[in-house]
C-alpha cells in the first residue's frame, strides 16, 4: 500500500509542476488596473475608508523605508497588494490621493487596461494631457479627467517612455 501512495504522490507532484510551468503568465496590466479601480477610484479623497478597505481585503502595511519611498515623502500608508507573479503596492496619502504601483509592465498595455476598465464600469473619461514628465524625462504621463454618477476624478497614468517594460503608477485624486 505504501508503494501506491508513493507513486500517487510522485504523479501528483509531476502534475502540479507541469501546471505551474505551463500556467499563463500574470496579466499585470489588468491586475494593476483592477486594483486601481477597486481601491483608488472607489475611495479617492477618503483615506480612512480606503485604508479600512485595504485591511479588510487582507493587504499588509509596508514598514519604513518602503512606505516613505512609495509615498515619495508624503504622510500616509502603503500596502503590499502583490498577486502571484505580480508585485503591486497601494499607496494612500493622508490628503486622499491614492496610487497603485507595479514594477514591470509595458506602457501601451497599461493604457489599454486602464481605459478598458474605466469603460467597463461606466466611467466617462477624456485624455487631458499627454507628455513626458518635466522632471523625469524617462517617465511618460497621461492625465485623464473622469466622471461617473456625479463623482469626478483626475487620473494620472505614469509609465516608462518607449516600448520597454518598466515601472507604472496609476493615481487618482478627487476633482
């Protein structure tokens, strides 16, 4: 009987390893956009409600110096919101501005995922500004004005310039 169990465990381990190897890579742009819509859009301007939601969702607070780095020195809280295969951070500043950050994603894919997500939930938006960042020329900014059900937001999509993958940040502030 022990041989049967051993053989069964070997087969199970092989199947799990094959599944993990053949599993589709994470859709980082969709995860970034989805987390942004669930958190930043839902709670922009209300840091207390955002942080309560993050804790209820099971996100863990980042300690310093990571918190300070993700908030760029602003007062607030940063949460690890990583998903399997994707590093994500949710940054909530005390003034109600909210950002979601990832480390490796293509700019065009971020734009597509963000615009598709906003359209899917019925947010009307328009691109107000598109340019390379004045202070960091390797960063490309797309700023949107968005509305839904009487709420308005200013949304910033900051990605690396060019076609190479890199860091990306989606930020929402109430308008």
